[in-house]
């Protein structure tokens, strides 16, 4: 009497569940952060939200649902050999594995449709608009066909998680062929949406640096293409020995990476205003600090021909400027006195114009408006 050997019985009991969960959680959280930033820019900064944003939200929602299913799947044996799992646990894990497949099947093309709607916003001619629309329609029709093949692969789908069920299914080679076809379409469309901005924006009259940065950011979709290629490499061994939860580990990791990398790449061009705002703020702050470094540490005081005293100013490193009225003319240090003390070494001559128009600020002062230029030498 033949003895039935469970899949993976000849392999050590290795648990790749934490690896699966870590990869899917990290990529999904990264995508969620970028999508939230995108919606913030649209609602708070631009005050305009479009179809591409709604489609991206739908893709992100599917990715989050997929994350929840994968986490539950890990709890029920994903990433482990069937031989080391309780039969009921293995059955539930396989069921969750099947449920996650149509989730990501729809999430990936929705990301590309969102990119298509975004490109239609900046399309310079109706020619490119029609091409983008054609690709989007093809993607949705093809995805629907793939979804139907997934749902019709067996007369009774419960056989996919309950091996005691008697029914008929398509052959393993047919299912693998469909998987390769789906991966090929994903790779080609990833490349299409990554390359299309180059000819589309080539003759658009915008700043060259802006054009180059936009093309490069839109071209980040090529990373989603790379994830799709890696994922396709693992299709060959999937289910070959009936150890589906173990074989699906790499596929789960890379299909999540493909989906969420696509989301990140598609959202980056939309959050450019946020990056620009942060960069401009940093640049202004840095410029302010640079100017503060060259502020005068101290500059002298003189008297006008009528003998009226000028304000005594001290400038600290932290730009704490104070006005001190000298008690007597003896406190004043004339310009000639300053200029006569030539320091040894390199010096920098700075022309300082002091604004005495205090009346414009509603202040009352005895200083004259016509204050002469003061030449001060700062030691470098």
C-alpha cells in the first residue's frame, strides 16, 4: 500500500512568514505615506483633485486589503511547508492565498490607469491622449479576462484549498502560461508608461530642468517593471510539488513590491509642490543663516556736524540687534579710528547703509534721516 507523503516532508521546517509580513508591510506603508502626501497636496495646496487621484485611492485601498489578507495568511502557514502544518491550518492558509490573488490582480492595473489619467492631464496633443486611452481600455479588458480565468480555472474552486474535493481544473501548464502572459503585459505596460513621457514632453516649452526632472520621476515606474520581472522568475516553481504556501512566499513578496512600488512611482510627480515648498523653505533658511554669518559683529559710531549722537549698534552671531544710546560723545568711535586700525591679514570691506526712516514705522526718534554711508572692515 502506497504511503502519501505530504509536500515538504523532506525539507527542514523553515518559517518564512516573518519575511513575507515584513516585506509586504514595509512596501505597503511606504505606498500609504506617499498616497497620503499626494492627497494632502491635492486638497490643501492645489485644492484640486482629479480622476487619477480617485483611481489611485482605489488601488491603495486594494493594497491595504491585500496587506490584511497576507498578514492573516502568514498566521495560517504562509511561508512554511505543508508537512509541518495542521491540515485545517493549511486549508485556511490556502484559502486566504487564493483570496489575495484577485486583490492584487486588480490593484496593479488600477495603478497604471491612474498614471494614464495623470498623463492625460499633461498630454500636449490629442494624439497622445488617444494612445493613453487605448492602453487604459486594453488594460481593464485584459484584467477582466484574467480575473475570469482565475475564477473559472476549476469547476469547484474549493479544491484549491481542500484536496478532498473531486472536480476538474485546467492543467498546471495552462495556468502557468496565463501567469506568464499576465506578467508580460504588466512588464510591457510598465515600460510604456515609463517611456511615454519622453516623446510626449520633449517639445513642450517648459524649463529644461523641470522637463528633465518630470521625465525622470515619471520614469520611476521602471522599478515596478523590475519587480514584475523578478516575480515572473518565480512562477515556474509555483505549485510544482503541491507545496503552495511555501512556493507562494516569493510571489507574495514581489507582487506586493510591484504594486506598491508602482503606487510610489505614480505619486511622486504629484507631490512635487510639497518637495518644492520644503526645498524653498530650506533654501531661504540656509540663505538667511549665511547672511547672518557675515553680519557685522560691531560697528562704530560718529557724530554729525551738529554734534548729535548716532545710535550705537551691536550685532551678535544670533542676530540679536540692540540700540544703545551712548551717554557721551566719548563713547563714540569715529570711522577714522576704525579705519586706522588695519588688522594684519585678509580684510573685507563692507558698505553698511543704515535706514533711519523710523517715522515710517511709527517710531519717534531724534536720529536724522540722512545718515551717511559707513565703511567698515571686517576681519575674515
